[in-house]
């Protein structure tokens, strides 16, 4: 249990970093009138993931995402109790980060960007949005399993590969769905702002995409191991 407590704290802090820096970067871009736009926001999220994984991988594995934890549970890499504790910790970290941003940021900025909550573009429908979130998360979890989980993967550079994957996913999917790839990334700002639009996109999309990638890697690409 002491080890599980350390893992829970690690997951909570790492997820806090992601939401505080990720959503905070959107607010910062609004306040500063930054021309970096999508690129800057994508880099902020990717760097937050890199930092979070680097700081916690040796304790909890650096999941920072309920969709990743569920993928690990489905492939029997963690037990049910650990998965539950991880998910609760991730959600708490996200809620705490969004809550603090809500208290710190000017109301005008919060209203302008809805606290950085991911949003579905008016140019696509709900099923296209679910598919996009699923595909983006598939790519993310595929890279996680191939770089850090596979016995022959380049584990030492896995945090870099995973962080860059988040950056690339946001560059590709940010304008369409916000490219959350993570139910916690959506839940924190949603709870703080009370905006629950398209919740199914940010729950079903990441979980289904992550499961598909993990099962493919586990049963096909890792089979010889």
C-alpha cells in the first residue's frame, strides 16, 4: 500500500502538470495575443507530457491519462485496484489544476477560452469527432506501447517520443476536437466551467482508441516476446 500511495501521488501531480500547463497555455496565448497559436499550445502540451513522464515513470509508469491506464489494465499490465487508484488520482489532479486556474485567471480570459476545455468544431459531427479522438489516442497509445512497453523499445527516449506524439496529434487534430486524447484533460476544465458539451467524444473516443492500440500491440506486435 505505501507503494500504491506513492504511485497515486505521482499520477495526480503529473496529470496536474498536464492540465495546468496545457489549459494554462491556451489562456496565456489569449492574454498575450501570441502569434504562436496552435503550435505553441501543442508544444506546451507535449512538453508537459515529457516532463510529467520523466518525473514519474520510475514510480507509477507515468500514465497521466485514464485511457492509457485502461489500456494497461486490458493487457493485464496492472491490476484492477491499481488501475482504479490511478484513474481517481488522474481525475483529481485534473480537477485541482483546472480549479486553481479558474481561481487565478481573470474572468474575461476564462470566458474567452472556456478555460481551455477541448471543443468540437462546427465543421464536423459528433461521430467524426469521436473517430478523430479515437484515432489520435490510438497513435498516442501505439507510441507508448512501442517505445516504453515493448521489451526492445527505446525506453530511454520514450518520454520524448510520447511528448512529441502529443504535440503532433494536437497540430493535426486540435482545430477539430481540441485533441484531448485524455478524459482527464477534458474533465478538469469541464467541471470548473460547467460546460459538459460533447462529453461522449472525450470519454468514448480516447478509451476506444487506446484499447484498440493496446490490444494490437499486445496480441500482434509484441507476440514474439
